[in-house]
C-alpha cells in the first residue's frame, strides 16, 4: 500500500508543477497581469507614465499636480482605456535606454523625447506628435548669435538628450546636467557660457521675468527630428495602438492644436501629418 501511494504522488508531481507555473504566469505576462480593454498595464486601473521632471511645458509640477502637453495627450489614451494616469519621475537615461519600461516601472515613456535610430533599438515609438527645434540661449548683450561663435566656450546641455548629440557633432564637449532645472541654474550661476535645450523648454524659461532679464534666445535650430511616446520594445503593441489612435483622433478633431496653443503659448505653424 505505501509503495502504491508513493507512485501515485510521483505521478501527480508533473501536473502540480504545471499548475503552479500556470498560476505564476498570469494573463498579463511580465507586466504584472493587469489589463484594461485588453491592454496590458503594470498596475490595474492606471497608466504609469515615466518622465523626467521638470520639462515645462511637456510635464512639470503645478501645485500638487503634474501637468503639461505630454500629460494631456497621454490622458487621452488613458480615457480610451477607462483608467487614470500616474506620473513616475525618473532619470532620463533610464527612459531612453528602455530600462524603466523593461523593469516595469511604467507602461509608457512621455518626456518630450526625440525619436532617434539609437533609441528605436530599445523602445517602440508612437507616431510622431511634435517637431523638434533646439534653442540656443546666451547671456543678454553677449553679442553671440550662433553656436559657431561659442567654440572654446562651455555649453550646457541636459544629459542623454539630442542637444548633447547636436553639440557634440558640432565639435563641443558639453557640460551635462541631470535635468533642465539644474541646467538653467548652472547657466544663471555662470558655470556654463550658453545652453542648448528644446525650444519649448527655453520659451518656458523666458516667460519668467527674472530669467528673461538676463538671458536671451539667439538661435532656433530645426533638426528635422520629431518627438514620440514609447512603450517597451516588442512588449506592448496593444498599448501602442491605443496611444496612436488617441493621437490620430486628437490631431484630426483639433484637440492637439488646442493643447498646443494652451501649453506652447502660440498657435502651431502646422499640425502633424495623418498617420
């Protein structure tokens, strides 16, 4: 009797192992098992959005809330899924490398992020939603009007951004800062002679009288690149589809243009082409 019982137990072990494995896998795979309308999410009931604060006017803190152009656009995708948006503030390097998405810190990256071939190796990008223009800022009255005049000078850029890539390609060895606020503070304190940053961020600086009194925008550099939102590489096509549908609808019905004017302070020269 004991031998027969032992054999029965051994025969059941493979089935038990399969059952445990099935329970552990969950319906949502590596994104935690939460879903909304068939879309995988890290946490039930919300889209977790990784960004790098502050990056006004795309995302920044206003009172006790994070607001901005990117925030409102991702809110449109969240509304399609019947969930809310939760902001996760994290270093930009973790966003552009894909590490934040791969470790399930967030579902989507929205950080005024330029689509580049290098980043496309690590991230799946949405359709483009914004044209990139860089702004060159120097002390008021310096006489500088172009980046070429700054050879041998100290250029401040935000770490991991296309401003860094642009300045490096032009022969500079830029000083890097973790975020746009630290970059501006360093410029104001004389640690660098000029800064290169995305134009909407620069315009946000210049809206502040204490900044505008001492610095000026002297050049706008159109790179031909565009911004996109991103999800985990090969990991969430359903969410990417939802984001693209929300962007297409916003561009088509005029919502994108209204949000642009609200956050950029002027009407757009053009709207993104239909996808």
